[in-house]
C-alpha cells in the first residue's frame, strides 16, 4: 500500500459517524455525561434518535390501524333529513363514508402526518432553541442545538411504546392524551385551544424538557438561570405552534388530527 493510500485510509477511519445507537441506553442511565458528549460534536449526530422516533411512530400507526378500520366501517349518525335526499345523493354520502376505511386514510395519511410532525417539530424546536440561546449569550452552533434536541426527544419514543401497548391491550384509541382530560371535551374558544395544548404535555414531554435543561449547560456555558429560561421559552413556543392545527381542526367541525412528535 502506498503512502497516499495509507493516509486516505486513516482519514476515512476518522470520518465522523452519523449513527450512534450506542448512546441510546447511555442517555437514560447517564444523561449528563452522554449529553455532554453529544453537544461536543459540531457535526450532525441527530440521525439515530430521529430514525428511532420515525420507526416507532409508524409502528403506532400500524397498531392503531385495525381500530381505525372498524370505526370507519361503522355507519355513524346520518345527517338531518337524510331520508328526504334523493337516492343518488344517499348513495354518494354512504360511499364517501365507506371510503374512510381506504388504506390511504388508515395507513398512509396518519403515517405521513406523524412523520411530518416529528421532523418538523424537531427542526422548529432546534431552531427556536438556538435563537433563544444565542440571544442569551451562547456561542453554540445551530448543529449542536439540533443534535441536542434530537437526543433529548428520546423520551417521546417511550411515549410511542406505551401508547402502542395501551392501544393493543384495550383495543381502543387514546382519546384524551396528556393532561387534556382536565378540560371538557366540548370546550370552546380559548379553553378548546388550551385543551389541545395540554394534550402534548405529559411525563414524556417533561422528560424531554429535563434533558434539554441538562444538555444546554455544557453546550452554552451560560448561567443555569439563563440557559433554563431559554429552554422553557422554546418548549412553550413549540407547544403553541403544535396546538394551532388541532385547534383549527376542531373549529372545522370536530375533525381530529393524528398527533405528531412530542409532538
């Protein structure tokens, strides 16, 4: 082997890895040490947690699919004066109801909704957190911020697992996610918006915020108060952004959206 080939081999072996699945168990058992290692990397190392979240989100859709199919095949309450409609209109209405059991609505759309929610929420939170930390005096890079957000989001993977087990065991979809049960289902106006927002708040969301608070300290070198304030503001802003689609859907006649990442 020539000297140039040896040098090329050495450089290739030193090429930063994008996948670090070995950090997954370490994150839960030694979070401070693991997050310090993660934020020291100034190149993308976010792929492993995002793949885990994506796979589990699709798994949750597959577990929910049989129940969604049963619900779609059930004929609900007919519109007022349905008996006075013409035969053609009645057939078109019943056909449209039956189309809800189409695999596109049972598998494809919920899966896309979940994946878009996961990746968009990750990017938004990473961007918001980087901006908040920069305004607070941090000199950390945007890559380090989105790395931290991706790994700090792994508690949401536990949420997906627990939800899949609960749906399989009870054979029913989760109706009141998070702490939204404290507000009535038929709430209107601002209360309905708060109910949608609280649907994202649970122990797994709290775990995510806690990991972000641990990770920003070695990332920024800021005082604890400044760093933690930036994390809380970023997390609350994302909650508000996540709640808007569900709230708008509720205004449009009680439509429901599949919950995305922590999202």
